[in-house]
C-alpha cells in the first residue's frame, strides 16, 4: 500500500486534484447552467467528504482527507491544472487522469485500482447530480448522452481491463 510520502509534491498535487478533475469531465461533457455546475461539483465534494470521514487508512482515504482539509482552508485542489480554451478539454482531462492512474500504478497496482474505482464513483455521482435537457424538468434525464459518453471514456482510461470486458 502506498502513502503520500511515496510520491513527489508534483505527483501528489495531481493525485489530490483527480476527483475534481473527474467531476469537471462530466461538467464539460454536457455543460448546463450554473445550477448544474454547483450540483455536480457538490456531488463530488460530498463523495470526497464522506470518504474522508470513513476513517479509511488506504491511499484513497489519505487523498480524501487532503482534499477535505484543502477545502476547509479555502485552498484550491485544482491549483496547477489548466485546461486549454480550445475543444481539447476532454482529451486533456482523460490524459491527466490516465497519468494519475499510471503514477499510482507504478507504486501499487492495488491502490491504482482502488483510486480508479473511487474516481469513477466521483464522476458517476456528478453525472447523476443534476437532470439534463427537457423543458422545465419535463423529459429531462438524470445522465445525458454526453455525460454517459464521458463516463464510458473515463472507464476506458481508469479501468481499461473492465472497459474491454
């Protein structure tokens, strides 16, 4: 099992921002209004906070506690992560999350699998947080086509073996 001390400061910064990057992937996959952004971000923060409060002693628990502490101190966990303003934001996010999985997998494949599952949970909760489309709630869907496509792409990057099965 790996811990924060096993990673460089740069690697840890990327690992800690990963849950919010996963949530951002969903937000950008089907941009809604400000209310949807708040709901989706709030859903990720809730997953992180719940995980931090569970008292887990694994890498995921350590990451969650760091993110929660940063939020409590009004520090931005996404610090240092910049998206291009062009149409490549989705690819950048997938590349970033794939890089994070690789960093963790180099230390512990088991931790990489646990982290991937947790990041997919963060993304799934973000996707389910706000209804999309429709008119004043009518014919709206919980997970839009764009969000589902991004969830599938995230699975391909974070759980490549499961995505092929």
